[in-house]
């Protein structure tokens, strides 16, 4: 081997290893997407499942799965290659294929989130890595019968994403919906996730890593492969961007506002759909695939959620299953750089006829059947042995505590000091809106407690609910009149207007709870009328949402340390 050949081989191996590292980092992306799109009480459980998908899948695929996938050129299975060293491709091929296997496994985590036993999920993760994914992967990438027919799936729209999406659908269907997801008449309820910020971070990580997922699937940079890799980068990025814009426009029209969660799913939909044919289509073809994927993901998620009544918290079935299927099939339409023996493009759009499209369709149906049957058997076996779903009480409390002994995934990270409830910029903006006289403010509501009925008291409790941006002004107003003792609570609520109409993945949110601050004061030395008037002047802007003031008579106050009661209990030492 001469120096040039050795250098080329080293370059190719380095390219594969770069791809393996990027695809591995996709686990972080999936973890963030799934955590953000689910409720905070399950965040630790989500992270743990994503971690174990890779940690369990790695040795299982090394021992069993790789051999079934690449251990031979049989029509149905590769062969047996226990504790493989990577076969002809060596170590680089082993690690590259391992991270792809982990990606297929982790797709299911989001669709079955918030109600699945951790032990049951671990068993599923091992079985899909050992048997399900490797066998269908052999058909496509290992020289199996689909590969022999000319089936094309460059980086895994079918082999990875449709496999994971199909397993996700079956798992979520057998598992059943989360408590409260559907009404008695079958109407879907929105259950928003707790952090769009985490979800967006996950999508950006995945988009970045997809350049390795698709681009490095050339497994070489020599002999013209570098040009193919560059084209793959372009088509991958273009499809994702166009799909994102498409979903934004669709949701803007359907929901009257551009839906953030669905648009983030749109980015992933474009990435999934282009993965099969990213090496074979032109930029125009990639853009069209992105547009189609945008429509598929929006209406697909709505159909699965609202018509099929399958509860998929993160939209994995629509993103990976339906868009993986769509992208694989559309490769048969838009393939330009795949040619026959005469140099004619195979894509239907370019005169290639229906043969190649038919092979793509056959591959889709075959993989769907294989994954569908095997996953039904696996999930039903788990359900009827160790159990698939947690108890109702565990689901309501969140899986972090009963499954992992974790009080909160955000312990010691979530407290918000009152000083951040309002900002100087927010105060200035609110003051600028004060256009009417304070006399027009919402009148005080006085409520006399049963305990104090017939017995006047000089002690009053004042409860003020208002916008968070007005907290600093309110606090300063109270300090100016001599009220220094107060309890401040971050709250969420709505008035009769119930806020503006809001949708989450096409499902209307029944009541929009707006962020508020609740201030509680108990006063005696300062007249209650003074407190109320100062609060009105500080809070009034003339706009809906200024808030309300409630005044209660207090029967008694007891200072625990000294035993003092009434007026004396409220005075400083």
C-alpha cells in the first residue's frame, strides 16, 4: 500500500468516525426534545431512558445485532458474529452502525413517555437492538433481499426512522393514553410540555448532528465521495428549512398563530424525510420533499392524536414513522443521481418509470410488516409478564419519584427570586400605558369571613393578583406607606376572558393560564384603605389584566415564637 492509498484510507476512516460522534450526540438532541415536550415531573425518567437506549443497545448490538445485520449476505439475515470486531469494515464500521441502532431505539421513548415502567422499557430497548432493527437493517444495508432488488435508503428514513416510528406507534397504542388525555366522549385534550426552550435546543442539536447522520453515510471522502457528501449537506439542510417554513405557514393558517411546538417538529420532519434520498435528489427535489413532509407531519400528528386516539406526547409517530415512510417513497419519484445501466435517472419524475418506485413501496410494506408483527409480540409479552404501564398513582405523581427516587429533576435549580418577577424595562413599558385616571380601576372586593361575622376587627388581609411586570412598582408602593411584611407567590390563572385562544399541536387548550404574581399582606397599623389606594395607583394601566384586590377581615393572628395575639402579633420586636 503506497502513501497516497494509506492517506485516503485514513481520511475515509476519520470521516466515518466523525459521523459516529455526531450521530452519538443525537442522543442528547432526542433527550432534550422529549424532555421539553413532556411534563417536568417525568424529566429524570426521560433522561434515564435515553441514556439506557445507548448504554444497553451498545453491548447488545455488539454481541448479537451486528452479526444479524452484516454477518453475511443471506437474503433474510446476515449470520452469527458474536462479539464482533466489525467484519470487513473493521472498528469504524462497528461504532458507526452502533450509533445508528441506538437512534432507532430511542425514537420510541417519546411516544411512550410519562406512563411506561422503566424496567419494561429497558427490555424493549434490548430486544429492538438485538433482533428487530438488525434484521430489517440487513434487508436494506447488509446485502439482503431488498438491497438485491435495488431498494434505496441512503441514511435511514426507512431503516432507522420508520422502524422507530412504527415501534413507537405500536408501543403507544398497546400502552394506552395518559390519564386525562381524552374526555369520555373521546375528544383529545392538550397536555403541553414544560419547556419549549429544551425542545428547541434538542431540535437544533439534531439538525446539526444530521449532517453527520446523512453526510457521513457516504463512509468515504475519496474517489468522488466528497462531492456526494457536499451535495448531501445541501439537500439535508434545504429539506429541513423548507419543511420548517411550511409547517409554520400551515399552523399560522389553521391555528391563527404559528405553533412553536409543531414548527419544531416540522424541522425534524424535513430531516427525516430527506434522509432516504439525500444523495439521489436535486436541491429542487429536496425542497419539494420538505414541503410534502411539512404537510405530512402536521396532519399526521393530528390524525394520530385526534382520530386514531393514540397518545404520542412528542409526535414521534408523525415525525419519524409517517415522514420516514414519505421520504422513502418520494425517493422513487425524485431520484435523479441514481441511474440505470444506460445512465437514465431512476426517479419517476425523470422518466425512470414505476419499477424503482414499486421497489421502494415494497420495501416500505415489508419493513412495516416485520416491525409491526415483532413489536406487537414484544410489547404484549412485556405487558402480560412484568407489566408495561405504571400504576395510576405513579403516573399522577410523575415517574421521577417512584421509578428513580428523584423528587425533582430540577431540585435547587428552579426557585425564582422575587427580584426577577419584574424588570426595569417592563416597569417603564407599563408606566407608559397609564392613560386613564385611577378612579377607573377595578373596585375593591370586600369579603367578611364567617369567623369575624358580628365582631369588628382592625386586622385585615389584603390579597393582590396582578401582572408579574408590575411587582416592583407594587412592592415600592407598599414600602412607601410602611408595609414591609408580605408574602409573594408566583401564580398562573385567568379571568372571565380565559386569555387568548391557544392551540397545542392542533388541539385547543381549554383554558389559557397566564403568569401572575400574588401578593398577600396582613395589616393593622396601616389603614387598609391606604393600602388599597396605594396598590390601585401602582397597578393601574387601564388595560385588561391589571388585576384584582381582595380584602378580608382576619379573626386573629398568633405569633408562634412569643404567643402574642391580635394586633401585638403583627408588630416588630
